[in-house]
C-alpha cells in the first residue's frame, strides 16, 4: 500500500532545487525578523487572564462598569531611613507626572516611611509607565540621603519580566555551548555540528514571528518567548541530528548525494514527521485549559515544533545538497576519545550491545526492577502542594522584593493586591466590613465610587491569601475580584482540567502510535512506559524543589509549592518528548524487523544503532532544559529541572531497559493488529517500503 506521506519525495524535491528552497526560507526569515521587531513586543502581556468567565472575571467586568477601569494600580514606595523630608520630596517629584493619578503620604515606622502612588491606566499601561516614576522618586529620595524602593503590581511585573529575560539569556548561554560540544562528539565535525543549531535558530525566529501575528488576535503571555526558545533548541537540534546522521550513514553505504538525501527523508525525516506530530498532539491538551498562560505556552510550543519539522523536511535537504560532503569539514575526531570516533551509522560495539543483550537474557527481572525504581521515585508526588511563586520567591537583590520584605516585617502587604468588590450599595459594603471586622487576614476596607477595596494581609499567591479570599466570597453577595481572587480561580481551573488534559493526551497519543506503527500493543506499552517516566520526574521534582533535598546543591530556590501549571504542562510536554524518542527508536526496530523477521535481532540492532544518537539528543535536551533551570525564577527552575529529569530517565532506564525487556517478552505480539483494524492507513513510519531512485 502506498504511503500517505512522502517526506522522501519532499526531501528529493528540496535537494534538486536547493537555491529555490533556501530563497523561500530566506524570505521567510527576513520577514520574520521584521515582524518580530515591529509587532512582538505589543503582542505580549504580563497579565494573566481567562477565556472562561470565573468569579474574578465577573468582578473585573463589574468594577470596569463602575469606574471605567477594572484595575486600580497602587505602587507603594518604601523610603529608608524614615524621613519626612524624603517623603515630601518623593511626593513633590511624582505628583506632577502625567502617568500618576494621585499621591498620598503613608505611615512610618522607626526605620521606614511609605508613600502610595496611584497610577493612571490599567496594569499593562502602568507597567510601561512605572520606570519613569521610579526614576523620579529615587532621584528625589537620594537628594535627602534616602533610598526609595517600589512594591506594587506594575513594579513587580516589570521585575518578573526582566528576570524572565535574564533567565532566557542564561538558558541560551548554557544550553547552546553544551549542545555544540555534544554535537561535536556525535558528528566529529564543526560543519555538521553547527547545522542543527542553525536550523533550530531558523525555527525559533519564524515561530516568534508567527507568535507576534497570533498575538494581534489573542492575548499571549510574555513567557511564550522563553517557551519557544527552549522547545525550539530542544526539538530543532534533535530533528536535524537524526536526519543528518541518517544521511551520513547512507553516504557511507555508497548512495550518491541526492539518493542519500531521499533515503534519509524516507526514513529519518519520516520518523521526525511522526515524532513531531506526537509532540504536537500531546501539546494540544494545553490549548483546552481556559487561561492565557496555558494557551500561550501551548501555542508557542506547537508553533516552534511545526516550524522545526518544516525546516527539517525542506530546508535541511536543500542545505545538505549544497554542502554535499563538505558537511564533514572541520574534523575534530582526533580531539575526541576513540569510542566517539565512529561513523554515525555504525551500530556500535561495546557497552550498548552488551547492555541490551544482558537485559534480553533476563527480561522479567530487569522489567520488574526498573519498574520498581521508577515507581518508588514517583512516591513523593503524592505529597505535592501546588500554588504559585510570588514576589517572596524573587532573589533578594531585586528591589521590589526588598520593598516587599520591609512591608511584611514593618507594615502590612494588604495594599499591594487588595480584593476588590463592586458592591450593590453602601449597605452591602457595611455588611462585608462588619463580617470581616477583627479578622487579622484583612485590613480596613475602603469604599470608592461603588468599589470596596479590602486589603488582604498576605502575598497574593499564598495559601493564606487564597483562603482569606474564599472566605470573603462567602460573606459577599457580589463577585470578589483582585489578584488573589484571580489566583484562586486559576488554581481551581488547573485542578479541574488536569484529569481532562491527561485523558485527552493519552487518547490522542494512542491513536497517533496506533496509526504510525499499525500495532495495538505498541501504543499501550509506550503509554505505560511514559507514565512511569513522567511519574518519576514528578516525584523527583517534588523531592528537590518543594521538599528541598539537594536544592542548595543544585542552586535552586526551595519553594513551599510547585507552581500549579507545572504538573499539567510537564505532562503534556514530557509525554510528547517521550513519544518523540519512542518513534525514533521503534522506527529503527520496525525497519530491521521487516527486513529480518527476527525480534531479538531487531531490538538489538535498533537500540545499538540509535543509542548514541538518542543519548546525544537526550543530553542536548537535558543541557537546554538544565540551562533554563539555572535561572532565578522558581517556576523556570521547576520546569527546566522536571523536563531534564524526565528526558534523562526516558533515554536511559526506559529506552535501555524497559523497551528491550518488554519487546523481548512480547515477541511477535509487539506488532499485533486485529483484523478488524486492518482499514487503518499504512503511513509506513519506518520508510522501509519506500524505494530510492539512484
């Protein structure tokens, strides 16, 4: 049956017209750079919103009807040492600014004085304007030999954004050099090693441009840029790594250049296509969660994976056609240990064949032992506490964190993010005020233009603040809004959609693997293995970042909670990446099995011939994810560490032990497909049936 997809023919067409293909991608790259420069900044937001209509959104709409704006952005200025003169100087410096609506003198302690500044516009606009206000206030305070530090929604958002940008640079600074070293070890040549980085960069730039265009229609979180860069480097490098390795293998077998490109397209590129589809399918689960952060992360990751696939299937064959054997220029083989100086297509000798043979000699023992290890590693997950990393998790060198610490120690933090209620009348405001009187979790409510602001004396992301707002909702007849209310709705939505996303990802992944390998057993076994590896990653994540075991050693900030979006996000991404490797590996095993019909030989050949590549690809992903984990934001530390652990587990314990053990035990049943499912399309993921013109 003819294959429904023809990556081989697409590769040949691109290789036969290389300059045309490169020209098309060059135009796309130039256009993308222009789009990024003009549109990207305006397409991203620091706000967290909802697609659905929870209570915090209903409150926002009611407040906007009353006051014309849903938000009242109040920045608190902490002046040290306490000084009436410095207070007066700061007030005089900022009250005439066009971006400031009102200024008032706040209370003082023995060591600090406060000034409260009400910004004009919403939180997004205040974030753009607050830098000038901070500069004016700090200059005025300095004239009185004092310091002025800001803590408020706008200044905190700006600090989070700056740290996210710094973390992005840190991730790139670590991930890219380490990836280059690993690629040099795998290929032994500079040209071959630079090619995956180049194409990953193209995929990242084009996907950032597509994100900028998408952001003109839908609100996207600024964290999407971090996600695109991280995923783009991880999958983009891996896809090119596998295709270039197969191309070099076919050249060593004697195929001429275009034929080798087509053969690589018919095999490795076909596997890239289906592994990419598996990743995208897993990421689709993020798009159904009705929050801007999940939709942004999911959309960005999907776009960059699709761009990486497109570049690998078209641009890469064209570049290979132009380079030819010059792809092996810049040989560094003599600088490497002998065991790394083997050709890309050589099945390998030494460790991998011996390891696979040992596992297949005692498959039951290895299967049970490895499953037990992964199950034990997953145990800490059952004590997970989810929440959100607030300002209290920022580095102490950040000025908004310093100001917050002073407020928490000497005053109250309730004014930073009060609960806001558009009350029906003054009587409702009085009832709410009376109901919470004497409750230390709340400050003194203030009624302004029909909106009651209730200070919540705890960080807006904390369990204490969320519990306080949930209590406030029980005593209020009107919807309760504000940042803490938004967080409460966000946590509820994540908890509600976690099982839905897991079910969707499992179902879609099953269908993709069923079609890809025309086997009922392959998807069942793959899903079971992926659940084990993801569970182990969850457990280690909780053990290190939440419970603190080894956190200091790794340079992580121990947090009382794992960010609520992390488990759901990790499941989708890790499941996709696990399927990624599974498709690569099984495609080689299936290809060999169709040639020989020998299950044991096929397993050994598939694993040993691809082990070095899969290990190299996994190490690249670990380096990229680990680089992002080295940043300052707790959420990125948790995300990067969780991804790195899962990929490492998947490429070692799962691929080296569980895959050969289970496949050896199942034998011919690995490829079992009931007759009633014979109507499924034959997409021929392994490419064995595709001929090659020479």
